[in-house]
C-alpha cells in the first residue's frame, strides 16, 4: 500500500464517517493518525509488509520498518509523521473540541486527503519537507 | 547494462504521479480550500435561518390551528388530523403534535432525536361566557444543530462533487494537452533511444511542446551527426588500432626473429627494449637492463687502443643524426666475453618530430672480421710462401715512393726469376716445385732486412724492395742472394737440383717514377740477365737493348689481342710432299700463322710469337688457330685425304682446358677423321710424358694425328717414343739444313728417319731448302719433305677452295 493509497483511503473514510456522523470512525481515524505520528509506523508500510510476507521489501520500506522510533532528531522527523499528527490534531479540534466553530476542519482534512490520494500530491507533506523534515 | 550496450530504457516509477494529476491535485487542494471557505460563508447564516424557519413553521401551525379553532371551536379529531397532515405536507416538518382540549393529534414522527417547538394557541370557544381556550401545538424537527449539520453536509458534499467533477475535467484536459503530447514525446524519445535514429518529435504543434520539439529535433540531428562522426572516427580508430596492433605484432615478431641485436632507448639513453638477440649478445636480460643507462649495458672499447668508446645511442641522441656502422668495436660482456660488434644507431622521433629515443642495432661480426682479416691476408699474401703478393707489393712500393717525397731517400728493387724451376716442376711434380719455392722464399727472408719488402709475383718470380738503399748496396744484396742461391741445392726424393736465379736490379732514385715503370724496368733487367746466360745480375740502364726488345714484346701482346679482335690473323700453310709419288701418302700441310698489321703488311710469327710465349698468350693464339682451321674446313668441306697440321705450344699443352676445347671444336666441326694433325714440340712433349700421352690418346680417339716437331734437336733418349703413340716425326730443321754439308748431321737425319720408321712412325724432314737436300732426303727414304725448296706458303683458304697446288712438289727436284 502506498502512502497515496493510504491517503485516499483515509480521506474517503473520514468523509464518509463525517457524512454519516460515524463519530467512532472519526475518532478511530484520529487515533490511527496519532499512532502513526507518534510511533512512525505507517499503516501503509505495515500493510505492504504483510502483503509481501516473506518476500523482498522495497529498501525504503525495509529501512523504515527497521528504523528506531525513539531518538530521532527534529531533522530526521518524518514529514509523514508530522502530517499524521497534524491530521489528528485538526480532526480533533474540528470534531471534538471546537465542533461549532471549526466544524469544517475535519471536512477539509477529509477532502484534502482524498484529493491527495487521487493526485498523489500532498501539499502538507511537501510543506513539511520544504521546512526541513525528512 | 545489457549485453548489447547500456540500458537506455527508463521505467516510470509507479509511485511517481503524473503531472496533470499533480496539477489537478494542487488545484484540487486550492479548490478544496476555496470550497470550504465558500461553504463556510454559505453556511454561516444557516443556523438562524433554520431556527427562523422552525419558528415560522411553529407559528404557522399555531395560526392555522387557531384559525381552524376559531371557526370550529370543537373540531373533530379527523379535522385536526387533516389539518396537521396538510401543514406537515406544506412545511415538511417531521411531526406535528396538536392538543386541543382532550383531543391529542400526532402526525408524523415525534420520537427521540427530534426537537419540539411548541406553541400555545388561544382560541375562543364560542360561548359567551367562557374564557378563551388554549390549545397546544408543537412541531417536531431535528434539532437545529442536526439540521445545520445536515445542511453543511449537503453543501460540502455538493461542493466536493463539484470540485471532484471539476478536477476530473481538469485532469482530462491536462491529460489531453499535457500528458498526451508528453507521452508522444516519450514514445519518440523511447524509439530514438532504442535505435530509431530517424525518429523525430512532432514539430507541428503550435504550443510549447512544438517549440520544444523543434529544439529537441535539432539537438537530435546534431547528436545523430555527431554520433555518425564518432562512429566513423571509432571505426577509423579501430582500424588504426588493428593495423597498429598488426604492425606492432609484425615489428615485434621481426625484432624477435632477426638475428641482429636491437635495443631501443628513451631520450635519456636508458634502455627501453631489448630483443632476444640483444640479450644473448650483451649478456643482459631485458628485465634487468630496462631502465638502466645503455652505457652500463653496452660497454664498448676500441679494438686497437682498448679505450672506452662513447655509446652510439648517446652520440645519436646528442647529434640527432644517424650513427653509421662503427667498426673495430669490442663489446665487453658482464660474463667476461669480448665480442666484435659493429653497432649503429638511429634517432626515434614522435609525430611532432621531437626526439624521443634512439635505436641501436648490432651483431657479432667476429667471424666476419676474422674472415676479413683472413681475406685481407690472403689478398695481400701469397698462400704458398707467405710472402706478399704482387698487389700488396705494389702498394708497399707506392708507400715507399710517397715517402720519397718527404725524406728524399732512394730505394732499390730487385726482380728475381728462378732458373730451372720448370725443370724441377716437370721432373718431380708440383709438390717439389712448391717446396722449392718455399725454401727459396725462406732464403730471401733470411737475406732481407726488416724494412725490406719481399713478394712473390707469381710462378717463380720474386721481387725485393730495398728501402733506403742505393744502387751499389742493392747490387751487393743481389750478389749475396746470387751467392746463396748458387750454394743452394734442392734435393727431392732421388733428385738433386742446382737452382739458379736471374736478378734484375733497378735503382729508384726519383719519386716521379711510376710503379709500372719501375716494375717494367726491373722485369726488363731480369730478362736481360736471363738472356745473358741466367744465374746472374743485370742492372737496369735506360739504353738497354734488352729493354727495347722487352718493350717491343710487351707492345706485341696488346697488338696481338687487337689483331684477334679485328680478325687480322691469317692462316697460311706449307705443304710437305711425299718423297715418292707412289707411296700412297696423302698430302700434308703445316698450318702457319701470319698477322696483318695495322698498315696491312704481313708480319711473320717470329716477330710476335716470342712475346706471346713470354706473356702466356699462346693458349689464346692456339685456340684461335684451331677454331679458324676447323671453321674453314667445315665451310669448304675440305680435308678428305689431306692432313692439316696445327702447331701446339707447350703452354697450351699445360692448359687443362685446352684439350676439352679442342675436343668440343672437333665435335662441332664434323671434319673427317685423319684430317687434323697436331704438332707438338719435342721438348714440350717430353716435359710431362703422362700428360702428353693422355692428350695424344684423346686426340687419336677423335681421329686426329700427332706429330713430334723439332724431333732430334736435343740430345735426348728416344725411349719415350714407346710411350707416345705419335703419327709423324718432324725431323728438326737444324739437322736437315746441314745434312748435305756435314756427314754427322746426315747420319743424324738418317738415324732419326730409321728410328721413326722402326717405331712405325712417318717422318717429315723440315727445312728442305735446296735440291741437294731434297735428293739426300729422298735417298734416305724420308716420307715427307717440307721447305721453301718444295713449296711456298700460301693462304689456307686458297688451298681449300682451289684444291691442292701442283707446285707442292717439283717432280724434277725429288
């Protein structure tokens, strides 16, 4: 599973959950993002690993899976991780904390991730990379 | 990289996003932001609107109920229900709850999750005294928040759908205007990269792709042209490399195969290359020698002085010119060997004519030098005696003459001719003759000073150059030599010989004398000594008669050669007539030679024969006579019944090739057997009986007759007649000429005739020059008589053409 696919999946799931008011799903997605952002373990890579069970992993995937979680410096902080954390924060803010004033933020994140999944371009990640993250 | 070359394929990374998609994605993000903002703006007053609408619905319900109750204070439940339904339909609320009195109407959904919006309705009951009644109506709708949320969803989903649609359209358009032409360009690039160099990008487009395609096409054209040029250059380079490799191989094989040693050096004369021949000669392996200075590898010294010589490579590098073969060079090898070599060197230039090294070539010339020295020795020395030969002697004489220019000293030359040497040779053979020459040479060496030059000129002739010696001293030396020679006895097997020497002495007092003049003078003086009786000394004088005679003889040799070339030699004959007409003997003609000189006068042989004998020209004359006679006989078909006799000299008899010449000439001529006779002088015949017998036997086989000429002129034993199967004896003219005046000569002629007849040999009397002699010869019974009293000389051609002359014998005289 590529990051692009993951984003597509995440965005579409979030939009569906928001539309049908599946708050649990929304919270689950938040938890997923938080998990990814904190641990650096990405669902996309884990799925890839499971699908390639016993096979040869792409070097980047294998290196990422083998990389330590703790001890990374800011310059080695993954942009994807930062993106995951930001996604979790924004969704939390919009759907839990400031539901009236920031109700649109989860929708925005959902559309953004859906669009990023379709296009393969995630300006948020690009922005983080431009800021110096890995 | 593939087997056919570098991998030019480019695979698209599946993780990479297409440009239109990226553009769309970026636009989508922007549009999402815009969409959310628009939605936010649009939804900002939605809450109030919903609340207002709900209140409005509630008020309307209340009003409607009030109006309905105003007309019908006691409405029925059905009526109320119908009213509720109508309002529900008109307003779209989820549920309506109406309580009037004890009637309670609920229409729609009033369950959980819905928010009620009640209204109290006062209405008059219609009774005059009743108070207005109150009804309670309520509408049920989802909460404002819920409705607001639903409205937001609808707006956002709609916005999302619009954005997605727009994005899809945008993507499609971008694909059309970006991806498709780009893919076309990719295809063109892929085709080009796989070898279709004729493929070009589409320049027909009027957008940036077309513009880019033009430049790319130009770049491709240039690239293709460059590639072609590079390919051609590569082919040329590969061809050159192959040719160079082949040349290098040929050169290396040649260098390894040739016998000459080849060493190449760099510009500093350090060894770069040695071929196997160089390794073997120099005594260095290439691995050890490479990098070392050549002077260390090749240590060269001069053969004579043993001084170290400059290396030819260094000389060549210094001068930049070819160093020709150096002679007299010895190579000192590390293992102690010394080799004679002849090195040469040539410079090596690079393409810019810069001197980059030198090549040295040499080989072992030891054998050649030894052979050269040996040849030089052989060329300057007589192999038998070890003395100088004529050539070297003349060279030394020239040096002496040149020295006379400087120091004005005089020299003397003694010309020595051994007497009786031929007797020793003839009697005891060549081995004895050679031994005699060696001993005589040793005696000469013992007599000479160290500065004197002694040479053997040839045969039994020697020459001594007495340097810094006047005529008197030279005479003294000659006397000393003469004395020693007189005391010299040569013993060989059972024979003992007293050998003499005739010496001619010439004083060399002027540097202006030439070598031919000196040698001629010495030879003349020696000849004079011989003529004076041999075994004596004669000093050269310019007014010497012998000189004149000698000069004349030398002149005749060249005149004879010219006469032969110009066909001025003529054959004459004198016939010998049978003494009796009824003897049945055929005619006998002696062939005599005459020379027509330059003025046309006839020259008798006595004038030129001595010169021819002296200078060994007789074999040529005899050959000419044989050829000319046989040619005349062949042309004139003559000779049947007649005998033509040719005089053969002793020199021709001793010529190993003369017999073969005669045999071949006889075979080619086809003359009749018995036509040709060869007259051999008695002295020459007995000089080598075996040789003479072989010659006689060979000529007899060819049908030729043999006559012994001047028979009886010397007092010899005639026993040799048993060995020599001759056909005629020509009684010496000395005997015949005096037979009528001297009884002794008469007896000798008679005895000779009898001896001949006893041996079965016909006799011919020479020099019958008067009638009395002819009569005496007839009386004795000689078979033939020859002389001017019988017949004169006449040209042979006339005899052959006209037939025998009747004047050959005057019948009255015989």
